C-alpha cells in the first residue's frame, strides 16, 4: 500500500481527460487500494485517479459516517440524471475552499467493479453529488470552474498565498 501525492489546483494536469481502463487487472486493483488509502488518510470522501496524476477512468468514494463503505468505480458513466440540488463542495485538490455548486439531484451510474464486472447504481443526496464531482475530475474539470470568473480568480489568489506559506 502506498500514499499517493495529490495534485493541487491549478495544476494543469488536473485538466487531463482520463482514458478508459481496458483491463481490470492487478495494476488497477493496486491503484484502487492506494487511492482508497490516500483518500482515507487525507481525509476525504472521494478521489479520482486524475487527482493522483493517473489518467485512467477510476474513482473511489466512501460517503458513510464510519468509513465502512468503500466503493470503486471503473469506467463510470452517467446513464441518466434528474432534478437539481445545491450543495457546498470541497476538494482534496483545492484545500480549504468550500463553495456552493448546483448538481443533478439523482443520477444512475454504470461502472465496472474490482473484478471487472459491470454494475449499475442509482444515487441521490451526497453520493450523487460525490459521483458527479469525481466523474468531472476524470473529464478534467474541477468544481471551482463552475463558479464565476471573479470568484475563481479570488480562489486562485488564496491558493497561491497558501502555497507560499506552505513552502
Ligand atoms: Ni475533487
């Protein structure tokens, strides 16, 4: 097991379009294990492979209170979406920033599991929001990019300041 370094916004690698996984093999299972450990340690409720600079369509999440329900989604696709909900989001790649984003209220997702078997899942609430947020990462999109340009430039300035202090 290994902790993976998480890319920080506005790292341009976060804008990479991830490629579909062609075979769910030992390498992908190791990636899922390492991503889960990285997510729990951070701590966070979701992590996309893009955020650890691996540009394959893999994400992990666990929205349970006691961190007992790890879910891995390989090649996730949103089959349908409905409704609208507004919630505050954060991101391990955008530390310390929480902003309100509008998402679909319910989604149905199809993906492969760790054995390479397809499954479908209908989600609402936090799970639906988290899935949309992580799938966006695989498409090279970070949640702050839904905000106004003015807000985004303020966030970039704040992150640059944080980075300086961290050094
Ligand atoms: Ni994120």
